[in-house]
C-alpha cells in the first residue's frame, strides 16, 4: 500500500481521513537524486492556508526515521518519535523536511541514534553555525518544492559523511520488515539475515534509535490506520485485518493500535468516516 520495492518507509502516518484536510492542507513529496538515495528516503513539504479565525491540527504517527526540518526559519534535527504528535495549523505556512532512511543518519550524528530518540536538536549542534545559516537562507529563498530539494541536496552533498556499510545492511533489514508479511517476529528477521536477535537489537539501537520490534509494529499500525481511514477494514472484520497485518489475535492488535493512536480501531474508523478530527490531543 503506497510503497515501492526500494522504500524503507511507507507514505503513511498522517492520521485521519484525507478529506478532512481538503484544499487548506497540502502534503507534497519528492524522491532524492540517485547520488543521495542511499541516505535519503524522500523530501517533503507541508503547506497550509487557513482563513482568519480558523485553526486545525495535523496528527502524525512517526516513522523510524530522523528528519531534518526547516520550520519558521530554523533548521532542526528531529530524532525518531515514539509517540504520535500534533502540529497546530493557523494562518499560512509551510514546513520542509528531509526524511532520512532508517539508519542513514548515524554517519552524520556519529553517535548512537538512541541519544536523539524523541528529541529535536538545532542543526547547529552538528554543523558549523555559518553553514547552517547559509542552508536556512537558501531554503527561505526557495519558492517551491523542487527548489527546496535542490538547495537541500547541495548542502547535504557538502556535508556528506564517509560511507558506512552498516547503513546498507540496516536498510535491507528494514525493507524486509516493511514489505514482507511473513516476517512477524524479530527472531524471524534475525534468522533471515544471519544474526542473533540480541545483535539485531543492538544494531537497531545504534543505527535506528528504536528496536526492530518497534519498527515492525509501527509499520503494521501505519497500514492499519490507513485501512481504517479508507473504510477497508470494516468490510473484512477486525480479525481479518489483524491476521493480515501479522497479528496472532485481535485483542493484541486492538491494544497496540489504541496505545499508539489514542483511539480504539472502531472509534478511529468512525471518526474518519464522520470526518471528525481523528485524535483528541
């Protein structure tokens, strides 16, 4: 669902039915150049324009990715977020981001990714202040997504770290967790890639910032939320959806979904059907 064979993340994760956002909210995506494709999953741009007196919220269930975010003139590094988050929308604005592949930000950080999980840090913590100021100025002057991407790629190439073979290895494992429905447990992923579960755990803690179990669960929950928003799940029943997404029982699925999203699957599906805000902040 909305993913291609080379993807290490889906295009899912924005909670709620798409019609809720309508013409006032736009999410655009662009792939990286071939030169940076091993590090960058995609570039994204959120734009909104709301009439005076109206406010809205965009709710997200994060991916196991680090994002470089340009928001209100500032560049920041957002580590993997474990919890859903809300971004308030009012007036007119835009936010641009670079979504790195899982594991691919480690060579830039040169430290375990767990050190920034759930945190946002200014890019000046990693790059010289003058370079960051020039980067921000270029992004501010960019009129559209292609220009933003071109500016981002110039600066990323200038700061590109030396190759790290572990990045490619992590990418292969994450692709299996995303695409292969026969992989339902960490032990199965470890066996497929010739390692132990403990070694795989350590690899993910260092390079991704969260556990392989968390990544596997999050990808399944992304797809569950999308199916519910589209009304697909209701036609097949919860047990069928849970089984299709690799859950052994329906209660386990309902528990995981409710913990991550804040609503039961039934309540979330009803909120999307009624075009209500999908999650109470």
